[in-house]
């Protein structure tokens, strides 16, 4: 009985953690998207939201890698001499 209770509590904690990370990550991401037209550092906030979400979602991790490689290639083309 004790093992059942521990498994149930651990499962609920994992689910709660995933929900909290999702809410915080999507909130930061949407704020960053809004900063594209509003004043603010959207270039910093959008990858931050993706980084938060990448801890729980594979699609966010893939998108974050694409953003990083795009930033790197843009930086390389600007500073290429």
C-alpha cells in the first residue's frame, strides 16, 4: 500500500512539474513573440522561452537548436572578413 501511495505522489509531482514548466515556458515565449511588435528584447526572450520548454518537449529543443544555428550563421556572415 505504501509503495502505491509513493508511486502516486511521485507521478503527481512529475505531472505538476511538467505543467508548471509548460506554463512558464509558454508565457515567456508568448511575451517574446509579443515583443516583436512591442518594445523589448524579443531576440533574447524567445530563445529563453524555448530553452525553458526544451527541458520537457523535444520539439522545443529542436527549434532551439535551429535558432542557435541561425544566430551563429548570421553572426558569422556579419563578422566574416
